[in-house]
C-alpha cells in the first residue's frame, strides 16, 4: 500500500512538472505576442522592452526575443543598450544561416556583408585546417578562383589542398603559379615554400 502511494505521488509530481513546463511555454508565447503587439501595433517600445526582457530571462538565446528586444531598444532611442543584443543576434543568425537577418544585423552594426571571395576563403580554410577535409576545401578555393583567377591566397591554398588530397600532379602547375606570384610580391617565405614543393616530384 505504501509502495502504491509512493508511486502515485511520483506520478503526480511528474504531471505537475509537465503542467509547469506547459505553462512556462505558454508564458513565453504570451510574452512574445504582447511584446510584438506593443512594439508594432501600439508603438509602445517601453512595454515591448519589458516583455522581451522577460522572455530572455526564461530563455537567454530566444531568437525572436533577441531580435525584437534589439529593435525595441533602438526605437526607444537606447542604441548603446541595443548594440550587444544586435551582436548576439548576428551570432545567432550566422549559426542559423539566416541571410536576411544577418544582413539586417550587420547593417545595424555598421559591418558590411563579406564579399563572396572572403566567404569562400573562410569556408575553404575551415574545411582544410579545421575539418581536415582537403576535398571540400578544394571545392571552395576553386570557387574563389573562378571569380578571381589571380587570388593569391586561393591559389596557394588550392595547391595545398590538392597535395593533401593525393593529387600532386594537379597541384604542381598551381605551385608554379604561386612561385611566380610570390616572387612578384617579394614574399620570401612563400617563395621558399613553393620552391621546396616544386623540387619534389611530381
């Protein structure tokens, strides 16, 4: 009998926890709804800020609340206070690959969008050195070179990626190009690297 009562108590505690979680989720939804209504329908930035702060108290990485709080603070004339939320929003948007929000956050922070070449180089370097995936890296560096055939870094990194992919014969003409470019730029270290590589066969 005692065991049955104990088991029943555990079930009731579990149900109470589920109800509490459900209420919490509803509270976040209600706060978001009230904040959006205050900000856009009533033009009441002060109330909106209060509501979005409460959402972030419950969930510090809430995507919508972070964006809306940053917007509300801007509308309230609190641009300095808004800035860290835009910084956070940019990080969240980049993680979600939300290009539209990335552009909005970058514009607000005064940071231009990276050029396609910069994006390709970053992806290639991450693949080559971070993920140790020279095949994926080569794809990215080829894209950069398709847009800019004389890109110094992409030429060097593609040659390196091809070597690491087991394609030294394909890499060799790129190393020759790297050597010529490095000599033109008087980049002694890269000249030495390219010459050492070209001394090997193939």
